[in-house]
C-alpha cells in the first residue's frame, strides 16, 4: 500500500467523472490521495482514501474505521454500502484500481515535459536515481519515489509529479502478462530505457522471450529506446518490435505518418561492446585506487570519450551505461557529464533497520531527500510499536524547488500527526525556518547548521530505548550519525526483507475467506528471522493472533510494546502467574494443565480468562482426546475463571500428498470434537487446524482461523509467488593462493592438488553454520557463483574455494538466500529448512530492510 501527496486539486465530483463513476455527498476539493488505512491521518477535509481491492487485500473493510477518524472523502466500488456513512463523501466506481489509473492518465495529459520510462528485471531504481543525480542543478525533475513501479505505484507516482518539471523519470515493473499495457496507457513515455532481463517473476510467463515482449510494450509509443545490445535476446526482441510497429502503421496510415514511424523504428540507442552500436564500450580499465575508467566511442561519428567512475562491478557498469546513453541523448555536455559520473555514489536501495546503542532501533533512510519520501519513511517509523519514543533526524530537503517557507511548513504539518517525540533539524534551510516547527507538540526540538555540529553536541548517552529515523540528503553524510548510534557487530548478518514478509502474508490471506482469522507463528525467534521486529510488522498488518512457544518469548514481545493477543503453545504451570501478568493466553493440552491453570486463575480472581484447548487428532504429541471430553466439560462448567478462546489441533502431514487421507481423517475428528464440545457446554469458540501447508492444500478446512508459520517466511510449500524473506550473508576478509599439496583448516582435511585461491569468511559453527557443510559438502554464493567450502568449518570462520571466480577481499558472500536457499542446505544435510533457519545464532545481527 502506498500513500503520497498528490499534485491534483480536483473536486470530488470531477474525480468521479474522470473515473467514470458517480458522486455522492458534499463536493469537496481533494488534494491528497492515500491507499493505506494504517497511516497517521491529517483529516482536514482534503484527503481521499481509495479503497483498493485485490487478491490479497480489500481496503473497503477499513472505510468505517477511517470515517470515525475523520476522513471525509472515499473512492469505493459500486457495491459498497455508501448509505451506511451519511457524513462521508463518495466517488463510486466500477473498479477502484481502474479509477486510480484513469486519474493518472488524465493528469499525464497535462504534462508539458518529456517522460522517461525505465523497465527491466534489475537496475531500474539505480538508473532512475543516478539520472536524477547527473541532472541535479540543471533540470527540474519529477520521479517515482523508491521502487514504486507497480499497478498502484505508477499512477500515484504520476499524480505526485510537479507540472512545472522539465523531465519526468518513472520506473515500471510487472509480474504478470498484460500489466505493462495498463502502465503504458498511463505513463506513455517519450523515451525508454530497458535495463536488462533476468529471472524475477519468471513463474508467470511462458518463457523469457514472452517476458521481454511484455516489458517492451511500455515503449510502444516512445520515440527513442536505450538498451544494451550485448544481450542477443533483448536485441532481437527490440528490433522485431520496432519493425512490427513500423509495418503495422505503414499498412493503415498516411504516407507522412508511415515515414514518421519508420524514423521512430530507427531511433534505437543501442550500446554494448560490439561494433555497430550507437555507444560502444572500447574498454573498462580498473583503477589502482578502485573504480574504473570507461573508454567509449559514439558512433557513427567515432567520437571517443572517457569517464572515470567509482564502480567496477559489471552490474554498476551496466546501470551507468544506461545513464550515460540517456544523458548524451538529452544533450548534456561531456565535461558536465564526466564530473557527474565521477561523483556518483551507490544507491541505498532499501530502508534499513539496525540495532542501536542503549536499546535503540536505527532506521537509516538516506535514499533520497524529498517530502514524499519523508512521508513514506515516517509511516514506516509509525509502525515501530516496539518503541513509544520516536526521534527524527532530518537534513535540509534538497530535492525540491518549492518556496522554502511553504516547504518546511508542509514538513511541520507532516510531523504533526506522526507521534514524534524528538526532532533534530540539520542544515541552514531548516535552521532558517525553525519557526515553522515551534507550534508542534514535540518534547524536544533542536536545529544544527550541519552534521558536524550535531556530532559535536550530541552523544550516545542522549539516546535510549527509542526508534531513530535518519533522513538526510547525501551531502550531509548521515552515515556518520548511523555509525555513532549503531550497535557494533561483525560482518556476518541476517538481512530480513520486511516487504517479502508482507507479500507472503498477503498471498496467504488471498487464499482465505474474508471472515477467516489468521494467527502468525513467531516462535523460535520467528523461525530465526528476529522476534520483536517481525511481531511489530504483523501487528501493523492486523493479524489476529501471534503464537509463541514459551512464556519468555511472549514476555519479550510484551515488554517491547506488542499489544495484540499472544498464545503460548508450550505452557509450564510454574509460569501461569507470569503469563496472566503479561496477558499471555495459554494452550491447554491436558486435564492436568487445565486444572493447574484453573487453580491459578481462581486464586488471583481472574474472570473469563482466554485459553486455547489443544485436541490430539493423530499427531500423538500433546492434546486432549475424545476420552477427555466429559471431564473437560465438567471443569469448564464449574468455574467462570476461564473462557475458551479457541479449540485447535495440529496436522501431522498436510504437506505430503501420500498422507492426504490421514489428514482428512484428522480434520473430521477435529470437527466432531468441536461439535460435541459446543453442544455440551453451550459455548462458542474459534476453531483452527490448518498450518501453512494446510492453507494451501485443504482450503475447505479453514474453520474460523488458520495458523501461518514457515510459509510466512517464504518456505515450506509449492505456492507460487512466495518470497524468501531472509538472506544470511557475510564478506570475504582474506584471499590467499594455496600451493599444491598444502592443506586448509583444522585436521588438514582440506587438501589441494593444484594451486587454489582460498577465501576466508567470518562465519562458523558458533553462528549456526553446520560443520557437516565443510569439506566440499556445502557452498556459498560469491558474486552469484557457487564457491565450495574447503576444509573443516571452524567456530568463527570457514574457508571457500574461489578459484576461477571473480572475487576480491570485501566482496559479499551469500550463505542462505535464493541460492543456496535453506531448502538447498537442508537437502545437503538431510534435514528440513526449519532447522537450517532456526539454527542461525542470535549473535548474528538481524538487519531489517524495506524496498
């Protein structure tokens, strides 16, 4: 879900007309559009919530909540009961997504500036940001924030574009056939860049060639296309596409139009290493101090050019070549371009969460510096329920041409409803406009002329137990503040993608009936992914329950600010008092556990305290049986200290088709038990039996709730579209050449027969790396290439063979990710992905990222 300030200022009746719908209520002027019901709302009458409905979500269910919070205007589907909300104003349309896109098409018609569209499998955001930096100070540019390139992200990006811009730069991504044609009708780029083709989202396309054709449809009406001709598949598709366009238009158009089409078909700005391309790479020469020198030739003029760049890796060079090609097309002079290329820095593709000093969480978002990205980051900060105290450190906003006073008044207004407890403004412009923030109800507001002043006057001891958002333009070098506040750790980290978790959650939700509740499993440190941060995300996304294994896991979540219901699945009677103190709901799995909890609950005077009854239907581990039912009914009837919140059971083999008949018998036994319990007690309760595999394979048994476990993290099933949430990575700290007949590691097991390049990686069995992966059994990925482990795994380090692999000290190494995945490693070890993921030690720092 996305929420942005739009540039449109239209009456609601006109919005309804543009969208082909109807208007009801008071005709107010809409100046702000949002689609995420969870964000802080400044309800001033100008906001409009668009209730998007898709396979994985339905915004209509939040209209009542938002109306109660003061939101006045809504766009909803025609079947929504608008009469239930007489105080609200509505634009009713056939489909809210179609309507949002219609608004974007209408606003795109007003653009007097050229539009650059960027698509491809990788590099879109990097190319977009580098183009923005290359033209900084010379062109006024509107661009899509972050990687907002979806069916929702593109129209909202268009709607926030400044009509006074001199260039629009937008990226577009697809995952299904047909999606790009919808985007093309909105965006209609004048110029296009096709970055590359890869395997992302391949599952929904017949083959790579189909995916290339689908992506290229973004440029059906573009006058120029920049692409790399080195990929023969892309080159063939581009040439064929343009030739087909020209032939089609010649067949049914005037001679003048046909000539124009033929010229457009020739307007392909191809670059690559082969002769005959428009921009040819003659050489990429590494520099001793790092980076490289690009030797290029512009054809057919045979004009030689040279650019120094701080990058030398193939992916960065490819992204950079797209930027240089576009800059030359746009007429930038070579001297200006050369200076801009030399000054480029890596694009921080993701917002990062890191553990900070004194119990803080650091949110590092120096990705870009504009008011819309600030709003996005503040929404993310608002979801950090672990910390009641929230600090914003903000630099001058550099990417804006707005009047200073208006800009910082808008920033102050944005902060008003975000729960900020401390605000530090860094920069001369913020300091000049400090009065704009004077009326805010914030405990501490301070301003500094520059980052150095902040670092001189602030110390680590001033920060504690709070979430700190660092939002600064690159020239303010906020990485120095991040280093000051971060909790130090070694190079091995588990990176957890919160957007992947959200996508997985929504994918499973799309398989559920609207009324089915969802409990999310966060036991065992959220299957090794991290506890509190995952729980905070799930609370933000309104799951109904969290489930932990032991009371201490639940207590940790409560002490971190998690307020939603938590069930404890492995209860210890000695902890019942503590569980009640922390509002944790116990699993009752035997008559003895029920009697013990009733005793504690009655002693402290509890009334109708929620408990969860576990039924054994064939797992033969824990749970009550049919024989326990009479005693269970007597105990429940005799005391009002407890209330049955739910009754549940555990499927033993829902993921194995060969046991499907057994699984169906489990489901039937569970249904029979629940029916008898309800009949004999006269009480109603929530029922649930399905786990992740069960949700996928036995949808008829959803009952009232399901339990989502390993599937949330991207594993354990055949469901298409799941994303693996975690990447365990490290870095090469040393490379040396080992001579023939030498050995590597303890016990001299790693014997080499010929000279080999051996790299040392700081991860060992104390970090959770299984020793059985040593001596060639397992491998890591180095720059995408498998590198086998050699020798024994040590406690804190291991060695890999990088002979023949492009690798250098400092290069990243993937231990668990897409390849090898936890499933791949489990297959080597003869175990399951659960064990691999939960074995990663807590001493490995978890970093949480959002795209």
